[in-house]
C-alpha cells in the first residue's frame, strides 16, 4: 500500500449508541478531511451495566467489521468500552490499525491543568467501578484527588432523548448533589453521552466547577496521532458511513441532529 493509500483509509469510531457521535462530531469539525465509519452497538446498549467479558466480546466483533472497512484508526468512543476492552482490542487489532481510547487524553489534560487539586468523575458503573481513571491518574503522580460517582441512569436517559427537560434536570441534580462529589474543582464527564447534558451540568454548578468534556480533547488527540503517524488524509473521499447493530428510530433522529442531514444507517447485526 502506498503512503497516499494509507492516508486515505477511513477512521473507525464506535460506541454503544449515540454517545460516540459527540466525539465523531468534534472529529468532523477538527479534521474535516477524514472519512468516518461509525458503529453504534444499539442492540447491546447500555454498555455501562454489562460485564467486562460481554463488552470485550462486542468490541472485538465491532473491530472485526472496522478492520474489514480498512480503518487506519479505531477510536473506542465509549468510556465503558475503553475501560473494559482497550487492552484486548489493541491485541486483537495488532498492527492492522492504531487503537485509541477516550480516557487517556482526558487524564493527560487533568494531570496538566488540575495537578494537586480535587477532581470529580461521573460515568457508568463499568467505567467508575473499573477504577481506570484513578489508576491512570495515579500513574502520572500529579497529586490529583479523584472523587467518583457512578451515574447509571444518565446514558439511557440521554439515549431516549431526555436532555434539556425537567426529568433530566431532576436526575442530574440528584446525582450531582451526592456527597461523594463534595469539594470538587472540576468534573470529568466520563461518558461520551454526557456532553449532551453539559449545559445542565454547568448550570447546576453555576460556573464554580470546570466541566470537562472529552470530545474536544479526544478530537485534538486523534489529529496529533494522525500527524505523528503521517497518516492524515489530504482530501475527503466520502460521506460518513453509519452502522447499527439494531435499527432504532431514535438513533437515526440523533445522527441527523448531529450531522444536520439525513443519514443512511446500515443494519449490521453482530451475531447472525
Ligand atoms: N457512551 C458510553 C460511555 O462513554 C456508554 C454508555 C452506555 O452504553 O452505558 O461510557
């Protein structure tokens, strides 16, 4: 394969549902010449309540498809899958593509910007109970004290289209008032669904707590990796391609909302 052909390979992104679209949208804005292949594993959503073994099995199946699509990068645009399956996926993919997760860029940012301070984390049960953020932050020895809270209702609530209404407001308020998050100076949105409720979270804290949205940080990180690998596309070769493991009208409506046009969803069941 020539260098030019390598650069023209698409970028694969996956999540359990619409959460990864927050990252895909940031990538599209930051790297408009990159062609995206997106997989939403709507048949198995939410990932946050699944076992590590189940998420690993889904992730490997999805990567098999993304490799068949010749992706140069596979971005696990889901914190739960990044926590449960990143190492395994890297082994599975080997040298066929470069695997990235959504946790490392955020941890690097926190270590730089909030050293010696108290930082909160909200995410799914899988993400929070895996302690992956805590371990990675401790490895950087930056004196950040991490206070975490699992907020399992948020992703399904958002997936159902409940954001910016009174129901989401009351769920968010209840979670964020939990004493587990007392005294934090910044809050990591440790789930790719949460940028969709970022404004409500910011309103709760009335700008007294920095709300850290990973999508921008991850998009910039993808750009840096592409440059380092000399793999950045020079021209856009095609529209984004969307796969779902189960067709849902709400996913289609969300993709249209994100990309401002009608999108075609290809149904690709992971298991026949
Ligand atoms: N968006 C995913 C995450 O970042 C998972 C939400 C879910 O399916 O539970 O963790």
